[in-house]
C-alpha cells in the first residue's frame, strides 16, 4: 500500500472565516486540508481512501453536519468525524457523538484544544488502518461471497440470521482488510483471494 506523506483532513463549514482559520492551523501542523462550504460539495469529493478525518460544522444549508456524519459513516464507518458547534448547539453535538461522531469542539476554539482533538481522532483512524492486510475470518469470507453474488446487507442479514447493523460492521472490516473503498474494487481484489469464488 502506498502511504501518503501527509494526513488529509476534510473541513466543512459555511463560514469562510472558520474554514480559513482552521485550515491555517492544521497546515501549520503539516496536515493536508480540503475545504468545503457545504455538505453536498464534501460528499461529491469524498472518497474514503483520500480522507483521514472529517471536521464539520453542525449547522449548514442543505446537508447539515448530522446528515453528513450519517452519510459518511455509511460509506466509511472507520473514518472519524469531529463536529464543530456553538454553545447553543451542544445538545445536538452530544447527540452526534452518540450517533458515531468521534468528538465535538465548541467554536470559537482554542488552537491547543483543537489540535489535541485532531491528533486523537487521527490516532484512532491509524489504529483502524492496522487491519489492512489481515486475513478474513470465516464469517467475513461467507459474507464476502454473498456480497459478490449481489446480496444486499438486508438480504445477508436475513440469510445469516444476524442484524443488518452487524452485517454492515462485517462489511466495513472486509473493506478495510482488503484496502478498498467501493464494491468494484472489492470484486477485483476478491478475485485474487483463494477460497473466495462467486457462485454461478
């Protein structure tokens, strides 16, 4: 696997001043930044392979921070998401953490606290990436075969008598271990594995 020299952070906020100040701080610590002023723009440019951390405001026109969190977590559950919020929206930020956000930070933020949260979130992501290259478990091989045969998460959950959420977690582990972020690459990578064949 080719390793990028810089960790890449996606920043999303409809306030240009916040984007400018946050990206300036992060670049000082040698992080690469991609800035977006709304959730739609972020999703159009989002690929799990290129994003190590997502930092998003909670209030934005169109797709807000909670919606963006939920959509990113469906595509790449392992990528940490940090929510930026004002004091008045802290209850929503707490709800976001319960929904899968790594943490939240109140605006205006102090540089040291902001960078500390960023480092912790990135460290968590690096731990997640330690799965890359590990062999699939017996259950993961079964689920991969079903994915290759076009079964949906819901269909696999029904066949294996598991919850749909459990299948989503297994699917995430499979994609991490095989270092892919979409089904097309998953099929290509699976074809090179022994004991994983698509049924006719």
